[in-house]
């Protein structure tokens, strides 16, 4: 299969690229722009280049299309599913697996590596897989079906990532490691021990110092693994993740120089021993080292492309293998000389066994320069430490200040980012320097989102987001731009701060709030914000006279004002399930009051065209028919959309309607910074479109999957997978916490998506707070939610039972006349407001 | 549709006289009683029918005065201004239109966002606990309707 290609025939320098992986793809993107160069790519995998770094997300529902790295440039010709078999250096041609012979002027080898599978007897049995390609993951997923136990061979970085995947598949998971510790390449003994404790606590069994001899038929499971110490382990599935080996076979056969333990030898220009052949990425060996990370590979791609363009100013001189990642929910980072092997080095270590934090820094002989670091459990300082090492910054007098907890407020010591030079690389995935970020800020990118979109910083692994934010804020401050987060001219506070003031000080009225914490009379920004805070904190009936002036008209009249000043009414139809009798009642009311009737996208019915004085009359009838308010007028929980699920659908796995009704009834009436939409699908076919909602729930064979922070509308956002395989109680518990944390901390009119994107640490942080309770807030959040649920009242029911409140539903204060200035037109059997050109000209 | 017809009767103070009020003097005005002051919740507007005109009335907390402006929002052309949120912006007393959110000065009727737009304002007074509106006369001139 060939991907769309452009014309390369006019080019006078033909480049052939072997391997369409991450690095090959990056090279093609860069080289295709060089004038006079034609690029032809051969990729052996059955699909275009994809993001291998995020491969494990495939298990969490990210599709192969989502992982794809984008279409190759027009000017390149890409042959997918066609490998290169042979290089003829004399003829300067390559021969492909389809017998095609192609000439090259420059050949680029970007063949990556293959997973090393130790020579264990029985390693070829079914349900034994490596972990490198999408096809491998398909195989693992298939083997997981019907299995109960999974084993990962290899306790390194990738092995732990694979273990996480197996655990999420619901398997009892074991990690078997030959070495005495986990992640031996990156961590020292102390870090490894801490990690091991944390991993075990998460329910993954760790077996170190185990030499697997053979895999044979099992008794209770598919396989039985036998170890050199005469112990054994039964398992249904084995994943090999015991390291990688460079794919240098082509180079070897062609007589290029390769390393003793593999790898195609390259120089600073990424040239192999044949100057017409370059090698980049994981297959290349520079200075005796292989670089198994994507950033050094991208660097090589850049150098190789520059060389083609006759630009010798850039060179590859190795890369440090610092890494930061989250494994099984545990933050781990390793920087530079993590083991302290440099001569004269000394170390500082901080261990907190209660919070499970391990930090160690390695400093040079004089104690003035940082050589390396290990962080387990808390990696917030990763970016700063990495830059301190790379930029060779002089350390403070007491270097332990770098790892000791800063309890008063936290964050890096003030001014730390200022000391970084402009060349300091902040985002290593996309090689964005501090200078580039500062330049972007100067050109008007004043939010993290804007910096992201114009520099690409923090759009790779995202690990540098906190540091990017610090650079951004430091620069804004330097420019004297006041980062004004005030709610409005009346309150020098954010919504979040006001929320805390209200809750902590027990404030219940706007008068008190503005007197103590603001100035002036308030406005249409701060008043509704305060009303929503009071409602969320105290669940006071929103029609209480003291709150009346704070409400915008929709909240004031508990209906949605439309363009001609009339209102629409949306009764709650939980989960979209409605009895025929209720449907008839709705129809009768609509007919009686001549209300325009329309089905909404949230599976309810909207009745339009009511005047203020009609609202209580209509609601009295609706309440008699068993309806409740639908809160369509409020920044509140709106609908929980659902599909019919296991009740009727042949594919349904769980009762999505039942769950939707349960969720809707639980959270109805909850006031929030913005409207909240939910959906529940009965299986992964996702007919309820849960992944476009603030809270989306999808049934799977092993329980509910929870998605958060999606939305439709002007800026649609796909929701993020938050947790998988949940039972009913855990699902509800997580939603409780998630919603309350949002209510507590979001800004006014900030939807969950924007809120999450603005949280420092993003989704991972949110998970740590909500799932792992890293801030110790969970109990409080649940209690607050319980209060809101316990004190729920239908606002319309309360309104029509209260003569005083009914007073306000008058069209005119001094007349019982109705508003006869309204003009309607009948269309398709219903009435609608007249357009301007339909009005009799009468002025 | 109602329209502003007798909006701009020019009744300025007579030459040489010291005006006691800006605009027409109190005894020259036709006052229409509207409702009791208690019917107005502070900072919550109501709509009144004065003749055939729809007027938005506001009583502001801490102020004795009642403010009256045309209820029609010149932007949406809907009678909604009594249903906006009141407050102050840069020291001006304002109401925000609930449709497109422009702010109107309660004392002058001018729109803060668009100097070319404004609404009529009406004089009011409170007599023996009842709110009265000056009918047929306005303090300012509605434009943009
Ligand atoms: C699960 C997993 C997680 C990872 N996580 C991280 C991480 O968090 N951070 C990080 O920096 N790195 C990570 N990596 C490593 C990263 O993916 C690699 O460093 C990167 O993909 C290397 O790119 P490459 O192009 O050199 O090799 P590859 O991406 O492997 O591409 C090589 C391509 O060449 C093809 N090929 C080989 N021989 C031929 C031939 N003869 N003809 C045609 N095609 C051929 C192969 O099929 C392959 O598609 C991870 C890797 C895995 C597997
Ligand atoms: S999501 Fe699944 S269960 Fe629900 S309707 Fe679609 S196919 Fe059926």
C-alpha cells in the first residue's frame, strides 16, 4: 500500500529512508522541505508512522488513528508494508521485499530496534508477546480475554508500563526481573526499593533476582514459568520486555561498521562508515552508546536533515538519558548520573516513608554543580533539576535545598527560572528552548494554552508543563504584565478564592461578601458567580429573597429566556426515559399554553414561548403530572444522556439507562461554575456519545470506564479516560469527588475541559487528587457532595408552594394585562417569534 | 408595538428662573402612580405598564430613589431590561441586558458599550410609600429603537 505521494522526479538528490518509525518520520518531515531533494520511504509495519511513546494508551482506548503521527509531507513517497531487504553500496541501490530496486544518493537507516526476548525455552508458545508495536498490543489484548493472570518479564521502564496495562486489563499482574532491583538503569538502590514498595502496594507482585528457565504447560493457567531457584509461577499470558536491541542487520550485511554489542556506528553528522549512508534513531550507535528514547532520535533526525541541506552547524554529540514518567500511577524520574558513578561525586538523599517520596541528588566534587538526580513519588522538580544540570548552574550554598520539601507555598525557589540561560531546553520532546518560549510570550502568548499552540512546548509527554508555566509567568512578571485574575472590578479575587472565603468564613449573603471582601455594588459578573457559590456551598433555595438580586433572569424565573423575552421550560426527564403518560401530560400542557415544542439534544423536551406570569401555572400542571425542574436555566447539572444498554440492546453489557437515571437523580440541582453534561453508554459502541461529555461513562466487560472533561459546542474536546473497570460504588465515588473538586476550584464559566487543561499537572494531577487522594481532600469532597444531595429540593415545587415567591412571577407590577407587544408567526403547525421583517412597520 | 411619541416635549426652565430640578419642575408633570415602594425588592427590577409604554423600575439597596428606564432593549428589541442584573461599573449605576449583556446607565439611559445607543429614562418620585412615574415626559431621549 502506498500513501499519497507527490512528485519527486524533478529532484536531483534522491534520499531513501529505511524505516517509517518515529525518528524516520521526523526526518522525512524535515528533509522533504529541502530544495532539490526527493524522499522515498520504506516502512515494514502495516501502517504509517505512529507515536510509539504513547503506545500503551492504545489499551486505554486511544485508537491507532489517534496514535498516527500525521500524513507525511506531500513531497515524500511512502511505501507502507514494504521492507528493505538488501543494500548494494556499489550500485547505490536498495532491494525491497517486493523485489523493487531503488537507487539512492543518500540512504538513511532509521530501523529502530527490536524487543529482546531472552533465550528461554518455550518463549514461542502462544500467548507470549513482545511489547513494541500496535500488532503486539492487539495480540496481548486477545490473550488477555479469558485469562486471569499476566506476567511481565523485565522490570525496567517498559516492563512496568506493560504491567500497568495488564493490571488495567483486570489481570492479576506479576513482574519478573532478573536483576535485584526495578528500573536498574535509571534508579539507584534506594529509589528502586521505594518504587518496589509502591508498585506492590498497587497490587502488582514483584519478583526480583529471578532467572526464568522455561515456560511449560500450566496446571491452573495456560503456562507455568519455572525459575532457576526451583520456584514456579502459573500464568495465562507472558509479555517480554527485557530490553531492546538495535536493528542493524541490513547494515551488518552491507559491511558497515557496527558495534560489538550491536548498533550502527555513526559520527557527529550521523554518518556511518559509508559517507553516503546515515543512521538515526535507536539503530544508531554514537560514542559506544545506543539512545533508547525518542528525543535523542529526533535530535539525530535534525542533524541528518541539516547535513543534507549542507548545513554543518549542528552536530549530534550524545544526549543525556534523563527521563520522567508515571508508572502505575507512581512518578519516577532519573536525571544524568543517577547512580553517582562520577569520580568525586557526593550525594544528598531525602526519604519520606509515610508519603513515599525518595529524592536524591548527585553533586560534583566541589558541591557546586549538579550531576544527576533520582526522584520517586514526587517529580515536581524534575524540569528545574534537569535544567540546573544541563545549564551547569551554580548550586545554592546548601544543595539539599533542591530536594527538601518547601512547605511554605512550594514551587521552585523564587527566581530559579530566571537563572536559566535562553538556550536551556525546556521541552525536550519538541526541543523548545527557554528563549523560544520567552519570544512567544513577547509576541502575545500569555497563557499556557497559547504558548503550547505556538511553540509546541508541553505538547509531547507534557512533563515540562510546570516549567513552561514558570517561564511564562516569570516573563509576564518581568514585562510588568499583571496577571489579573480578578473576578471583576468589585472583587480582587478569583472565583476559587471567593469559594474558599465563602466556605471558610461561613458567608451566606452577597452583602456580607462584598462588604468584607469587595467594593461597590457588584455587577452581572460577580453576582451570579456569588449566587452559584452560595448554592454550591449551602444549597440554599436560589429563590430566597436575599439571593434574588444575584440571579440572572434564567435563575430568577427558573426558565430560559429566549430572544423575544419569553421563556422556555425543560422538565427533567432523567436518563431520557419517559412514560407514555408523562409524554401525554407534556403534550397537553404545551397545547394548552400554545408552547412551541422541540426535542433537545440532551434527550428531553423543551417548551418555548411562555410569559413570566404563565410559568407558575404551567409548572403547577407539570408538577401534578410528576415532573421536576430540569435546571436547563442554571449553571448546573443538565442531562445524563443514555442509550438503552443491556435492557434492550443486543450488544449492551450493563444497564446504562439505570445508571444514567441514578446519576442524574444524584446530581440534579448541583450548581457549578458552568453547565455539566453527562452520558452513559451500554457498551463500547458508545451510542450515547459519552466521550463528548464532562462526565462520560461507558460499560465494558470488566465494569464501567469513566471519561472526564469532554465537551461539544464551539470548541469540542474529546474526553480523557480517567479510570477503568469500576464497580457502581467506585464509579459514583470518583464522580462525587471529581465534581466537587471542579465546583471548588474552577473559575467562573470555566468548563471542566478548560479547567483541567489549566491545572498544573493536568490530567495526571487530577487523577492523583481524585483517585489517589494525594491532597487528602477526598473525604471532604464526598461529604460536601452528600450535603448537596441530602438538601436537594425541586426549585419549582418550592416556588409554587410559596405565595411570597409567586409574587415575582408577574409580567407587570401594576397590571394584570399580558404583554401584547409580543408578535408570533405560525410555522409548521406551531408558533414562533416574528422576525423583524415580519413585523408590521408601525414606528 | 408601542412607540415613543411624546418623548421630547421641551419644557426647560423659564429664562431667568432658578431651576429647582434639572428639567421640568415637579408641578408641571403628570405623575402616574405605579405601585407601592414595598413591591420593589431592592436590586431587583420590575416591569410596569405606563399608558401603553413598558417601563423598567429599579429600587437600589441603600438609595431612596427609584430609577425608571424604557423596558425595551434597543439591541434585542425585546422588553427585557427590567429583568437584567443591576450594579455599578466605574461608578455608574447600571443594568445589564439579559439578552446580549450590554450595560445601560440607570440615570442617563446611555449604553456603556456603544455610545450611539441609549434608552429613555423617566422621572420618578415616592409619595406616601407609593412610586409614581412622570408620564409623557422623560429625562433623557431614547435612541436606537
Ligand atoms: C511501549 C513503549 C514506550 C516507550 N516510552 C517512551 C517514553 O516514554 N519516552 C521515550 O523517549 N521513549 C519511549 N519509548 C522509546 C521510543 O518509542 C523509541 O525511542 C522511538 O520509537 C525510536 O524511534 P525509531 O524511529 O528509532 O524506531 P522505531 O519507532 O522502532 O521505528 C523503526 C521502524 O523501522 C522499521 N524497520 C526496521 N527495519 C526495516 C527495514 N529493513 N525495512 C523497512 N522498515 C524497517 C520498523 O518496523 C519500525 O517501524 C517507548 C517505546 C515503547 C515500545
Ligand atoms: S452503546 Fe452499546 S449498548 Fe448502548 S445502544 Fe450502542 S451498541 Fe447498544
